[in-house]
C-alpha cells in the first residue's frame, strides 16, 4: 500500500455524470472534506504483472477482474506530529464527561536509531538475564525435592487409610504414571524456558484470562504446599515433645522463620535446600537399612498378620482399594509441579536432569518405605496416622532413630515451606511484569535481591488460608489434593495448545500426542477418584479457587472497574457538589487516564493487514491500554514493507480507543536490540508481543523476554 496525492476534481468533472466514483464524496459535509485524504490500496505484488482484462463500459468489473485495480479510499487527516483526538459521532455514556475520554489520539510515525547508551543498557541487561541462570541440576532439584521427598511424611498414612495392605501397589502405580509427565514438562521447558510456569506457558500459547486461571491454581498449590508442610512439621514436633503453645502457633513460627530465610536470596535459599535434601536422603537410607536389619532378625510375621487383617473380601474390593490408594498416592509426588516455576533460573540443558533427580528417588523411597512400614508396624497403629515413620524408627532401632526421624521430618518439611515460597515469588514477579499485579511486587532488597513484597504477601496469604480453615490440617490437605491434580493437568493442556497454536516454536524434544492425551485422561480419572473418596474436597477447592480468581480478575480489569465506579458516581449530581466528594470525579478520571496510557509494544515482521489486525485485536482483548507501539526492525536487506505505513494508519483509524504509533528501528531483530528498545521506549520486554519464531530462529525466546501472541 502506498500513499498517493489527493486527486484533483475540477468543477466540470464534479458535475458530470461521467464521474460516478466521486458521487459519494459530493454528499459529505465540508468539514469531512477538509479532514480527509486519499490512500491507494495496490494489488498484491504477485498480481501486478498480470494483464488486466479489457472491460466494456456498460458493465461493472467482476470481483476477479476488479481485484487487480488500485482502490482509492478516503482516510481522515491527522496532525503530522501525531496526537489530537479521534472524532466520533457516538454519544458519551457519562453525564458529566465528554466522549473524548473514551477515544485516544492519532498515532505517529517515527524512525529510530538506537544510541550507544541504549546498546550498552541492552547488553548489560542481557548479561544480567543470563547470569540469573544460577541453579545447577542438584541445587534446582533440591528446591522442589524437599517437597517431593518430604511428602512421604503425610502421604503414606492417607494412602494406607484407603488402600490398606495394597498401598505399595498403589504408590508404585502413582509414581510410574509420572513418566507420562516428564517428556511433557521437558518439551514445554525447552520451548518456553520462562519462570512462573505453567502460568507463563499458557500466557504464550493462549489468552491472558486463561493464564490467570492457571495462576490461581498455582498460587493455591504453592500456598497449600507451604501450609501443609509447616503444619505437619509442627504436628510431628508436638507428637514427640510437649509444646508450650498450640500446634497452630508452631506452624506460624515455621512460616515466619522461613520468611527470613527467603529474604536472604534465591541462591542462598537453594544451597540451604540442597543441604536439607542431602540430610533427608541420608536419614531415609539409615531408616531403610535399620528396618531391613530388624526384619532379618524378626522375620515377616508382622507383614503376614497385616495381610490377614487388611485383606479385601473380593477381587472388586481389591481393585477399588488399589484405585483409591492410587488417587491419593499421587499426593506423594507433590512438589514435582514446582520445578517448572523457576525453570528460568536453571542452567541451560539441566532441566531434564532435574526431573530425573526428583522422579527416581520418589519411586524408590515411596515404594520401599511403604513395604517396610507394613512389614514392621501393626496395621491398626498405621491407621492412627500419628508419626508413622517415627514409629517405624522406634521399632526398628530404638529411641535414637526415632529422634533422628522427627528432626528430619521437621527440617525437610520446612524445606517444603521454602519451596512454596520461592515458587510463589517467581509467579508473583511474572504477574507484576504483565501488569496483573502492581509494580511494587518487583521491588527487591538491595543486598540479597529478594522480592520482599512478594515474600511477605505470600506468607500473609498463607496465614489467611490457614486461619480461614480454622487451622484444620485435614481441610487444607483435602483441598490440596484437587489443586495439585488440576495444576498437573495444566501441563498437558499447555503442550496441546503449544502444538496447535505455536507449532513452529523450536524445542529440543517432541512428545507424542498419545502421551499427552493419556496424561490428560489420568488427570481427569484421578481428580474424579479423589472427589469420590471425599466429596467435601470439591467444596473446599471451589471456594478458595473462586475467591482468588475474583481477586485476579479485579486486578486485571482495573480500568473497567474504575469506569463502573465513575459511572455510579456520575449518576448522583449531589456528589459533584459536596465538599468531600466533588474532587472524586477528577481523581478517578486521572487514575483511569494514567492506567490507560501505559503502552505496550507489538513487534511486526510483515505489512499484511489481517496479521496486524489480529495482533492489535489481541492487545485490545487482553491488555488494558490505549497506546500501542508497532515496531518494525529494519535490517537493511529487504527494507521496509511498502504497505506498512498506510496499513498502520488504517488500523489507527479502525481502533479509535487505541493510539497506534509506527516505529521503524534501524537494526537487527536480536535480544540486545529489543532490550535496548525497551529501555528507549520505557516499556518492559514482558509487554512486548511478537509472532512465533520458526525452527531456524537463532535466539532463545527467554533472552527476549517477550510474549508470543500469534502463529
């Protein structure tokens, strides 16, 4: 598309019947004539050399013939320097506010050459981003490993309660099913190595509102992980010593202590988690060895007795108990979903090793410990659910091992608290970068770089959740089971959407479609199974889920809510006069205006108007903004697409609520230049949107920090 001068129409031609193309223009008002210009929409390049058919003057051209003609359309003039209000005939919905408030100004055209300072800032921030990948396979495994391997303290009694002596079979099936999820998580992490997953996965393959549902489930999951771990640690301690305070106070103290640990920084927290995990594994090895030695001396009489007492009466009852145990046995893998939430801080190529390090110990530990518990501890004692592993230690080696197990339980469960805090901080940081939460959540302590507001807010939410459940661990645990299963289902859903919507995105591995569908089916079956075991869990889950969704929806739709507030204020004229309320209207307008004028950026590589239209439509549906910067990186080889400027003006007119600026950047499309441009425009890279890169794209999407919004 290219601009052409405004056609000159002399008086003879204007009054002649030989000029039907200008008849419509004769009917417009004088003001519209002065506010208009003509642009030419040329035929596609591939069609320009084709001969045009000779048409008889008595018949109009057919559609096939007319598509090769140049079409003239009227476009409103706008100030050369940009700005000005887009005029509209629509009335205002507000009584005391003109319709100018609803509509943005005209966009402008800029040609930008990044300065040396911009390049320096881009290079510096790119190196800082690369230095954030500080976690190796063992430190990264430790952060989630304490939650995965620590779940043995509260998962085993729950499984035995419904599966009895068939618990080892149920746990074995549950841990083996996780082989379905590992390739799914690996493919997602290689395609989108971004922290905050699966929220960030969904954000890049679907809509922002669907991503907020994922964020809600993740926050509930991380909160439940921390609260259940802290409460179980306090419960284990109360079972061994007499505490001078109630058990729930002990849980609060655990949360407070690990708040301080989290404020020490990510790297230091990961190292502490690694020490805790090593201590836990060593303790479990000692317990297994002592239990085997005890069995060699006493025989398997206790196992035989438990088998006789707990045996099911029929084959259908056996199948039912194994299935129920399998459903609850998945809780023995809680924490596995936390690893992708900080994948952006894991060194490149180490994530598959992290999943392996988490999975294999879980298979061995859950199965072996469960068999030893049934072989040493009477079934009626196991069903009481009180410190089962400490009872096993007491019977196997005496008081010293029981004390060691209690100490280990407290320490490793506290490590689970740390896992929840660190994972939640990554999630809240990503949501702040995407303007779902205020920018204050990005503030960090000067020495440790710990996001103190995220840490404190998350701990506060943990306290609210714990208090609203009346400090009842059973209530939170029941809700936790469904939350965890729903979060795990987000991974196969994300991969399905990635394959369908972002199929060209480069990644290291490809998961068969059958594996993804099987993982989804397992999620649905286990979810239904947990509800069948205890229907009350669905009520707890729905209550907490809807509460957080409402909060996130409100923070995402701040301007819409403020418009409703102003509309309500506008319906009462007295409020515009009273001394204490007459300034409210101006304050609301100023707040809405400042929020709307926060820009976003779309990075384009073509001038095809349908493609540009869909990108702007995505912004309109998913972001609260009235300013969009359309950026094209001119690398000098192919030049600027001929129709880009004209199409940008058409779209600027088509979206009166949005100011659309066109920026041509002289430089290559690479991470450093994108970050430098973000510094120049004062727009974070998280609010820069791009199309899906292809297989031969030489850069990692994580280095750009941008969002993928189209094929």
